[in-house]
């Protein structure tokens, strides 16, 4: 079982960026990494975006918890 967490400097979907460039090829590579390693994104509470520029005008969701699929999306271990 794995838990991978941190600031990934990449987003998975266009709606995870506001007022900043979404690069489809980066998102595709990140999503392939998640899929190829059978990872699930554990839902985080709180705010929609985890990175705000110094000026406060650019927002992104960069912080994530990725878990191995054995955990299950609700955090309970699958049998």
C-alpha cells in the first residue's frame, strides 16, 4: 500500500486552474502516472485551490494525497 502526498506542480483537470495556463500535455502525463500506478486521489476538505500567487490572482490545485487502490477512496482498506 502506498500514500503519496505533496505539491505536485501539476494539475489533472482544467478546472483546477484559475487565471493561469492549463497545459493539456502536463495533465495527461500526470493522469497517466496516477492510472499506471493504480492510484486514487483521496478527497481533501477545505478550499478548492491549494496554491495562490503572491498577487492573489492566480489559483491552482497542486497539493494532493494519492493512495494505492487497495485503500479505497473512503480511506478504508479493501480486502
